[in-house]
């Protein structure tokens, strides 16, 4: 699966478990901000620096998803495989 398609699959899985993915230029904030998950007014929001390479964004998103229950939600087999590989690294 192409990295861009994998990224879309990871974002879809995140949405299915109630995580909003927000892509931002974090360097433009004026703070030393990093990609990650936070809770804003009770809503889980995953901020991803859109200037990061797609492989890095995939890894960050997968690591967050692996910390949350998602096994009962459908994801494409390639997405599941990537999540399993990230879990073992």
C-alpha cells in the first residue's frame, strides 16, 4: 500500500474511534509544538505537523492508535499489518 493510502486508512480508523485528526504547520505556531494527541473540550484531537514526511506521520498516528482500543473497529488489512509492525518496534 502506498504511504498516502496508508495515511488515509489510519486517519479513517482514528475517526471511527472518535479521534479528529488535524494537520497543521506546527512550526508556524511560534511554540515548540510536536505532533500528538490531546483533549480539547472533551474531544480527542490528534495534531500532526503536515510538514513531516508521510512515513513519519504514519508512524506517529500508528503509535497513538496502538495506545487506544481499536481492535473491534474495521480497518483495511494493510492498515492492520502496519499497526502490528509498529507495535513490535
